[in-house]
C-alpha cells in the first residue's frame, strides 16, 4: 500500500500548514503522515482525503498502482514507462 499524500499536496499546491488548518491535525502530525513516519487510521485518511478534495482511493493506492497512467501496473502498458521496464 502506498500513501500519495506528498504527491497530492504538490499537485494541488497545498502546504502541510494549510492541510493542518483544513483537518485540525497539528503540522507535526501532518509532517509525519507525509514522511510515512506515522500510519494513521482509516478515519484519519478519510478526513485528509476530504480536506484535499480527493477520493480515498486516490490517496491510498496499491503498490502495483501506477501514478503516471492512473491504473494497475502491467508489462503491456503503452501509456508510460512501467510497461517498458522490468519490475
């Protein structure tokens, strides 16, 4: 499982401080979620997803999910590099 929090924050131009204000979590807690030092409960991730305006499944994805073409990785993919490289 992969948490895409850092990527989504960057894509949306939202700072960790802003996310902290939107969720009510401390900046330190948000920093730990971003770095992966803290896992968080499913309730936490629902709150964060809502604050970011994304679906939960956009925030938490499988290890085999490609963030480039937004689909499950497979060797036959023609949309991005993961289909052209060995895993």
